[in-house]
């Protein structure tokens, strides 16, 4: 391989030059340590969830799937840094797991309400804004709050779940291009990786929007489940995984970061992206760890709960949260 190639090198070419990149060496050490800690936290969380959700196995299983997202991201990203040629495969594996997590989050939300029918009957009584808070006020006037019906919930559910099929399919196409060496030979913005990342970003934003609507709709009713600390780390990982990858791909096409020995801009940008994702996933893992330590005595919403009496029915003295 010639100097400063944009190809992802094999390990016999990669490791002799690793020592020349001090930032990469430090990143490998710190990233490996954070990955091990994240895996240890997940093992402890398995014990905790099994202990406190033994009478609601389905909900506990969904929670473990969501908590597993952080060690999965940390592990796949570190493997991508240690073995650069595995980058596309690791992206595909993590995206497939994220797809499972999207389904798990929606299923967990439905389960906490006590079932789909119970959820729809409760949300049908509330007005739900379908416009993101950061959007221009004119949009809020144009799109009035809605009552969540079975049809509208199914629509948002499908919008969220399209990511489950679109993202893995796009990564499969990228893998085909890499096999054909198209991503290495293409110059500037003719590289298909950028457009694949862009389409992935659009799919991610659409899924994030739909999940946010479902989250806002359930926020009041599921507040005693600490739903905020369950949702925010989960959605943040999804956004960072896709959008951050798009940013680094664009920077790589602009030759940022610069070449270092045989490490081209694409390889170095990929390494920085992966190591940064490990750090971000670790921080979000700690936040999620806090959110899942809260265990109400009732694992589903009380059917008698009304919107006007959240404090009396959600937070009595017998439903004190458990912090560990």
C-alpha cells in the first residue's frame, strides 16, 4: 500500500504505523478501558433487572436489550479501530442492534402502559403536539395537537421502525461498494459513502421524530418510570452513531484530518469517529444506568390513573424509587 492511501489497511500494514500516531495510541488505551467498564456495568445491570423485574419478564427483557446498546456500540467501535477492515461489518452489526432497540423501546413503552389498547385509551384523552419544540412557531399554528388514535400511533410506529430496514440495507450497499473498491478509488464527493451516510441521516431524523412524538405523548403518564433517563441516552446514541459518521465522512473528503504516514484522511477520520463514539456511549451508559435504577412497586401503569391526579396515583409512599 502506498503512503497516505485511503484504503482501510490490513492489520499487518496497520500496526507497524500505529505507534507513530500518539493520539491513536492514547485513544486505544482509553477506549479499551471504557469498553471494559461499560461491559462490567452491563453485567451488573443484568443482575439488577433480573432481581427487580422477576414478575414482569417481558418488560425486564426489553430493558436489558436497551441497556445492551451501550456496550454493543463500545465493542463494535473498538473492534473497528483495532481492525480497520472490519469497519463496515461492525457498522452493520451495530445498526442491526439499534434496529432491535427501536422495537424494544416501543414495546417497553406499550408494556409500561399495560398493553396497546390501554395505551391508546389513555393517550386518546390527551392533546399531543406533533411539531418538534425547536421548530418555527408558524408550524405549530399549522399543525395542531392531535389525539393519539390507533391509526396515528401505528403511523408514528412505522415511521420509527423504517430505520430498522433502511439503515442495514444502506450499509449492505456500502459493503458491496467497498468490496468493489469504489469507496477507495472515488475522489472528492463522488464517493458513494457520503450519499449513503446522508440517506442514513434522513432515515435517522425521521425515526427520531416519530420516537420523540411517542415519548412526549407518554412523558406525563410514565414519569414515575423515569422515562426521560431511559429515552434520552437511547435516542442520543442513535443520532450520534449516524450523524457524527456523516460529519466525519465529509471531513475526510476535505482531507481532514491530514495524512499521517500510511494513514489517509478516511482511515483517521473513521478512527476519530469510532473513539469519540466509545466515549459518548460510555457517558450515556452512566446516564441510562441511573434511569434504570428506579423501580416502582408497580411495573405497569395503574388503569385507574387519570391525567388530573398524577401525583396521588403515581407517587404514593409505597411506590418509592430504589436507588443503588
